């Protein structure tokens, strides 16, 4: 099974050096959405307009497969 790495980028980057074996890209996407939801809910009001949070999914060659981005913007 291929190995995927999930790297978090927000204030303090979190680089995944172990990865996780998953059956394919679709399984990696499903895992990324679960991980992103779990991590972002712990932000608990600390995320501010002007900040950006992202989770990159990399394949076993460390090439990008997916990116989930959350950006705070203030319009008024």
C-alpha cells in the first residue's frame, strides 16, 4: 500500500515524518478531511482574520496530492 504524509501549516508547521499507509489517493483525501476537522476544531476561537491554515497531503515521494486551505478574511 502507498504511504501518505499529512503536513500541517499554521503558525507552527507540523511535518509528518511517519506517514500512513492507505489504499489510494481517495482514501488519503478521506483521511485528510477527517484529520483537518479534528485539528481545526481544537483551534477553539484562536484563528483570526488574516490567518491561513492548511493541510498538505504528500505521496511517498513527497509530491503534493491534495491541499486543504482555511483562510480567515474580514470584509468590513
